[in-house]
C-alpha cells in the first residue's frame, strides 16, 4: 500500500512531467556526470554518477504503472483515495503520445525508435485501465465514459504491433518496427497477456531468439551489432532475459527445458544467493550491476510460472478431465 501511494503521488499532476525514475528519496533531478579520476571496477571507465535516462521518454512505464495498480486491486489492496482523477489524466496523455518513438526499456542512447516492447506495454496500460473500470468499477462516471475509447485504442495498438512489430522475413517480433534486429524484451509478450506462448508468431519468435541471442546457454538482451543502443562493444548474457526464455518454454509446454534453464541460472548465484545483471560464460563469472533487482524479480516470476505449471499437473492427475491451464 505504501508503494501504491508513492506511485499515485508520482503520477499525480501533469502526466507529461512523469519521469521513468526517481532517486530513492523521490528526487527528480538525477543529472549524470563522470568522475574521471576514478579508475572504476577493474578499469571499467567511465565512472558515472546520476543517470541521463531520467530525462528519457519510455512508453513502457505507462503499462508498468497501470498493471501494478490492477494487480494490487486483484490481490485485495483497496483503492487509493483520489486515485482516478490523475489516473484518467494519465490515460488521456497516453492516448496522445503512444504513437511517439521512445528510448525503450533498455534506455538506449542511439536515438528514439518505435520499439515493439514499448508499444506492447502501451497496450498493457490501456488493457489494465479497461479491466480496472469493468472489474472494480473504478473511475466513476468519467472512467466509464472513457472505456469505449480505450477499448478501441486497445484493439488499434494490438493490430499495429502485430502488423508492424512482427517481421515476416525473420518470423519474429523484432526490436523495433521495420527492423530485423532481435530483442529479448519481446519474450515478455505472453507474460502480459498480449499473445499466448502457443501462438505461432511467439513460437517462431522464441526459435529466432534461440538462434540469434542464445550464447552458451544464456540469452543476450539484444543484438549489439546495429548500434541501436549508442554504445560501443559487446556485453554478457542478460540474466533476466534468460529467465524470460525459461518462462516461454514453460508456457509452451517445454517443461523439462524450462526447468533445466531455470536450474542452470540458479547455479550462477554466489554464496549469498545473489545475482548480477549479466553473466559472461567465457570467464564463468557474473558481471555488470551487482546485486541486480531485475535479475531477482525475473527469478521470482520464473519460480511462480514453474510452480503454477506443477500445480496444474497435480490438479490434472487428480482430475483427469480438467483442461490445461496454459
């Protein structure tokens, strides 16, 4: 409830001024600058303070925000006082800006694009709003009045992503509209309910990720050769993305592969059970930000997905006629 209240205070007021991140104390100014006199861990210059991404435009935060509010209500968190006046302004703002290019989930520094995952999360925001109004009667008369427009917008975004985000040549949802570059963020499409993992487009997307992004059994977050992120060099396998692949295996009924990948990822933890942001198979060590909350969040989600599947199997064994839950 405390986080929900913080979230509501954050999005209140002018929605166009909402940032993708704030300091741990809630400050808005996160000016980035370098400390050239510091060598960095193992010479990993430059050492930076702050984060320039705080000034970026990222559509995925709309989906994350509304999805969080929807899940909170589903799990019994009561509606916050005065939530839906700023909430409706938030949605009207999304209605105006969802077609804009953005910097995307990976906070790229190579210029804005129409990232596929960003558009999917815009759909999540609209879908979550409609469900909040329909299932929990939030928003009052103004919310109910807005629902028909939001339903139409939800359908429009879905059609556009399927048309422009899926590349027939690569047979995969790609990093951004019109590209052939792969990006592991699209593995989250089944997570958010945009398409089922059994959809042929998701099956072929997973196959493309296995072919292009899988390195030594772990998943890269995207192909770095195109320079979309504006950074030089390569990087290690991204642990969160590897968990996302395990989830897709489980969703698609590839349970043994899901459990094998999940357990291999668990084996990377240090003696305290902590994970970094990335793993470098050639050096057999964790690299990048440490410890990384994103990796642990993905671990928890994967554990839930696999346990849900195991429970479904147990239920099916007790009741053979029950349909699959996936």
